[in-house]
């Protein structure tokens, strides 16, 4: 069905290509981009979507920048840094930087931002990104110290990613709501218009400092939320869009064969997985997922290789761990569950479900993937009542512990450390449906040890237990298909971040 829809769309719009080309003539240097999912709040600390990460990197800066090609850490709002002791980092700050609203950047902004986001009462959406910081202290106008709650060797990695610096005077008055409507940062792009969840307009920051992000070449970026991919493709043909991303593999292949667009496929750190209510938090009664044999059956029921080959394609791979393989500490010597539906049925019978059982099954993206997973579960007797929700709605249900089984994904905010994923979901937080005390103890050591070998040793222990107990069914890594006009020059990176500063016109 999807192929026929795409063919109809392409045929209907092919005649409009020549007319549409005039619209895409780099008018006023504006790049027109589509987001598929709604970004409800642009404030980077109060959303956890990939679209939010894209906006964060464009609008704000952090103290440190990690080069996506070399993984080298470089100074951004900080020019240098050093460890004073195991829990204290001191930064020398860049002088002469100005926020988009004219405020001068200095140590006060760093101190205010860190102290605000580190306070759990202020409700930062992804606590794991900030809760390792205790506080910040101003030494002088361009020197600041950040104090950690405990040893946290991944601090530099986190500071190079999701920790953005906000203007203290503006944020104290505007708060997350005001920042979401009128974002103010030091980044390469200013936000000049926001229609929450629907439309964002960015303009080049003419006064952008000498950042390792590079100077923007595109004058204006116009971003609209267009949930339907076929509508996005139609607008590519009509000329009203220049770039779309996260395009399903079959549609990207069709567009690539036409020779009118550049189609690029790149791997990402995003992992798809099934989360099961092992701790019995949901209202399901009885709850089969509290039995390890049922969770193991779920793992054996799914043909990951076929899903990857038939649906994801590109550079996606089967994943057996609750983290991305490149992340430090993501040990691969774990329990692996081969596709074995007969073994799945036997495990269900052993657990007391010879005829299977019924369960609600939730997802927020990739309906086709979720439906394929549901068909595999149904085949072994796990009858799914499938519910497709928006990301924010499903996340809230998950945080309340009201979801027995769900297909979810996590991109780790592109942080190349296992703590950004495994520790996000298995340390008794609101999204932890395992609540395993031994896993918690091992991760506490792994996250805080300064010796790399000790970190690996304890991540190994945690991952072995998580996979043996089958708390998740890890599925696959994602890839991203980017489709853009031949007039656009862009090379995607493996961290799944659209970087407008690296785009230019051919």
C-alpha cells in the first residue's frame, strides 16, 4: 500500500517539478525544512525529542563542543578547562560573546544555568543529563567552577552535548515557558518566530563568536511540522521544501532512483527496544511481564534480522544491549536471544500461559515497525491491543508506570557513553520498569569510577544481568535517510543531529 501511495504521489507531482524549481531558487537564502514530530517546547531542558536536540545545537552553545567527525573536545563558550579534583571542574570562559538579546555572556550565566537545571525541583525533563551536577560557583567574571555530586567521568561528554548555557537575566524572568516562546541563546542561529509545535523560523546570527561549530552560511531556516511523510515528499516536488529527514527506507529508495534529489543514509546512535513492566508498576492484573520466562519469550519471538533487512535497511544493525555499541562501557558479551518462536511458546507455557495472553502494546513512532513487532508477538500467542500515541503522551504514561509493553527508542542525546542510555533507564528513575537493586548498585559504581577498567567491569555486570533477566528486548539501531535538493550541500553525521551550520548552497 505504501509503495502504491508513493508512486501515485510521485506521478501526480512529476509535472510540477519544473514549475516548483523556481520556488526553490535559494530565495533570500532561506532553507525550508520539515519536522515530522511536534516540538512542544523549544526550551532545550524541557523537551527530550530529537527535534529538540536539533534546535538546541542551532540556538544555544555549551561550554565544550565535541567534533562529530574526530570526537575531539574543543572549547566553545569555555576556552579551557581542568579538573581541580575528582568532583570539581574549573572553566576559563570566552570573552566578548553576546546573547541574541544583547546580554553579555559571563560567569553569571553559567552559574545561574547550572544551579537552575541541577535543582530537581525545577523539573528538567531528562534528569540524567543534569543531575550529576551539584552547583556552580563564580570565581571571577570569566572563571567558573562546576561541582559534581559524585565522581562522574562522563562529565565532559555531557557538557559537550545537552548542557546549554542560558542568559541569567532573561531566563530568571522568562522561565521555561518564556524561553520556549522566545528562545535566546548565543548559538549560530537566532529564533525569530515560534508557533509551538508547528512552525519555527531561524535567522543567521551575524555576531556569532569564533565557535568550533563554524559560521552559518544559510541566512534563514524555516522549519514546519508536517507529520505525514507523503505530504513532505509532495512539498519537495512542489519546491516548498528543500530538506526532509527520517524518511522511511522504501520512500527514500524511490526518491533516490529519480535522480532529482540527493538521498543520504547515515547510521545513528538511536536504539529501538521493547520495554516490559518487569517491576509490576502497571495496572495489568495478572501481569505476565513480572515473570522472566515471559520476558525471555518476548525476546525470542521477534525476528530482528528480518525487520532490519526488510524495513530499516541502510546502516541499521541488530542490537542485543540496552545501549549503543559505540558508547563507552556498552559491553557486547551479553545474553543474546535468537529468533525462536517455538522456544518462545515453550517459555510461555512454562510460565503458565500455554494459550498466551492479551496485553496493551504502545508505540509513538514507526507504525510499520511496531505492527511488524506486534505480528511476531501475536504469532506466539501474545495478543496485542496496539495503541499509537504522541511521544509526549506515551512518555508521561511511562513515567507514571502505566504501560505494560511498549516499543520505544532512545538516541542518548548523541552522548557516546553508556551512562546516557543504560543509566537513564535502570537506576530506579521514573522510566525504570525493572527496579533491580543489583543493577542499580553496579551502575552507581560504573557511573562514578574514575578508572576506565572499573567502569567497564561494572557496566559489564549490569548489562549481563539486564539481558539475562530480559528486562528489555533490544531490537536494532536506527539509520536516518536525508532527502534534499541538489542545490543544498550537506553531509550528515552519525550523531543524528541536523547541523545547519554545516549546510550551504551549491
